[in-house]
């Protein structure tokens, strides 16, 4: 029986057609970066303190700086052995009965009681307007900043499962286009949200479509290329997320209002609607739905654009799952190996999200130059992609995947105990950790696609990646609340999680050089799948026309 991988031997495994689709879909990863980690800029929390209207009037009359008025009238607290003014409390003083002159040097409030802020806050904006400064999300309301990121991941969680099911039920292309339309509408509504409650509601709706559409794009491109190109397109597809990371600080530097920042990262989704005319449905999915005629039409288009010639056996295209058109969650856990894969991959999605997102958001609380720190953090991601491309075809998937997690875990643990006085050493070790978790995050995506059969592949990736979304919900609370206890405590948690994930990866099978599985039996009995693939390859080679040879294959990237 001829499979789609066999037909790609004739139609071209990574020719002009696939390169065009690949280039278009890679662009999808760039705005996704802004959605995923844009909170570093949109939720920026500047220096703040209690607003006292009487002091504000004197400051304006006397020409005081913000720092002078703050030092003069705010309570002092001890933070890590350093005395500084309080951000969340103020003296209870009747300013009408207090002599406050322009040349005041010091004021004695030793008998005054300390109370919480009742007249709002003042911010040292540094030129940046965030939703934190607009809605006063500081002190007792600081946890609401965590909710901004958590609601996005709630949307990811629900939307990825829904989009994954729809993609396996109705097709990759239509699911992708619907998600882009939803992303564009919801993103603009987020930008004009009148209050914080509506902001959270529409942020959830925004997340509903963003990640699901990204996963569908990933699955689509991996399903139309030859087996030896899957790892390349998978890694490069994700590397464009890193390109988006590099663009974010540049955009944020010039666009200082969080609402306009939101508009800019949303506009591309309207542009992606034009892909209706440029990208095809997945022939592999069409085969799994027994839509042979449409699959043949698209495959012939692939061959034509690649300047290849198909033999007559194109008409025999079929799929072992043609009678199994409905994907079910039970397919992911019914058999032993599918169950093991689902558990291990889910845990790795969870760990990757918690550690990756946590390390990026940590940049916003370290007190350095957030633009430079973010840029350096983004640059670290590119070596991760090249390390993957260099190792996984030489060594395999499993060992680099496990090593990346373990390196990330060890680096997080070491960073936590390096003193601040060794700033550059601490930064280098932290960057190694970021490199490791980026590599692990990129690998879990394409390893996930290689460990599920076609008819349930999109649903399998979507279900496993829901643990990524749960991790994303937990990550901001874990980072910000634990960091309030001890700044380095989150790093210790990140370290142990990554270490455990690396150990579990070693229990997965190696997928290097294997064709994409078509049935659950291919997962449970991989030896039979390889035997069948080899037999079919030998049969196909005897049918190939003389103009198809290994020398005619497209150049491998």
C-alpha cells in the first residue's frame, strides 16, 4: 500500500512548494512571541509610592523632584538589609496642621501611625505606560498582574484543545484561518478594554485562538515535507519565535503605551487571513479522512511546482486510518506506549512552560535595563536552534532533549546561589540555563508530532501542550509570589522541575529517521512499522520513473 511519504519521494520532499508554505507559516511565530511574553513590557511595574495630595501640591509649588518628596515624607522599611522608602504604606498625617516648607530638611513622624495608601499611587514612569500604572495594580493588587498572564494561558488551555480537535475533524487550513480571525478581533478588543475586568475577559479570548493556530501551522508544515526535513522545518519554525523575541524590545522602546503595543502585535493576524489563497490543506490529513481525490489534486500541485513527475501509483493513495476519521482523547491513553508518551510529553510541556516563561518574566523584576536584558535573552535562543540542528540527526532526538533539560535545571540551581557581586558570572550561567530550556522547549514540539499517528496527531499535540498552558497559568504566580519571599527561590523550583523532565525523556523511544506513524499499531509495534516502510520503499523504487533519483532530490537545508 502506497503511503504519503512514498509519494513525497516522487513529488519532492522539500522543494519549491514546501519552501514557500514554510516561509509563509514561519511568520506566524513572530507575533506569537509578543502575545506570549509581551507582559514584560505591557505589565511593567515602575517605582511607585503612596500618593499624598498635600505633598504633591507642595512639590509642585516648590519644584521638588519626585525622589525628594518621597524621601521626605514616606516611611522607611528594611529590605534585605537595605533601608528604603516604603512603596505600599504612608504616614497618617494631618497635613493642614503640619508645617511643610520648601526648605524642609527633615520631618519627624516618629509618633505618626503608618497606614496603607488611600489616595492612589504615584509612579516614576520612565516614559512607559503599562496597564499596571493605568489600573494601579501594585501592593495588595499586585497579584492581578499575574492574572493578566494566567488568563492568557487559560485561553491557551481551552483553545488549543478545541482547535486541535477541529483541526483533526475539519482540517488544518480552516482551523488556522478561523483562529487568525479570532486573534485579530480579540487582540484589538484587548487594546481598547475600558477596565481591568474586561481586559482579563478579552485576554482569555485572545489566548483561545493564538496558540491553537500556531500549533496547527506547525503540524501542517511537518505533514507536507519528507521525513528527513521534519526536524529542520520544526526547529526553524520555532526559531522565528526567537526573531519575534528580538523585535519586542525594539518595538517596546519606541511604542511606550501598552495599548498601542497591543495593536502592533495583533495586526499581523489580519494579514495572515490572506493565506486562504496561498496555503493548501494537508494531503496527509485528507488521506486520513478518505478524501482521496482532493489529496491527489494537492499532491499533483506539489509535484508540478517542484518540477517533479508523479507515476501512475498516485491514484492508489490510501491511508490505513481512512476508516478512522474521528480522533478521540482515549486514543492517547488506551494503549501502554501511547499512555507513556502522553504522560512524559505532557510533563515536559509543563516544565518547559514554567521554566521558560519564568526566566523571561524574571527579567522584569531584576531591576536592570529591561530592553538590553530582553535583547540578550533573545539572542541566547539562536544557539539553541543551531545546537538542535547539529545534534539531532547525528545523535538522535532523545539524548539532546534530555541533556537540554538537565543543563537548564543545573544552571538554574547554580544561578540561585551565585552572589550578586559576581554579576557577570551569574549572568553567563543564567544564559546557559535559558539556552537549555529554549532547546528543550523547541524539541518537545517536534518530538511530540513524531510520537503520534496522523489521525490523532494534532489532537495529541494539543492535549499534551495543555500542560504547557497549565504551567503558564502557574508560572507568574510562582515567580512573583515566591520572589517576594526570596528572589532566587523560583530558580530552585525551576531547577528541580527541569532535572526531572530530563530524566523522563530518557524513557521515550528514539525517532530519528523513522517515518511518521500512521496508526496506533505503528506506535505500539515500531519494528513492524519499519519493516513495512522498508518493503514499501523497495516496491516503490521499482515503480519510479527514470527521471526520479536521489540526485534529483531538493538540497537538504
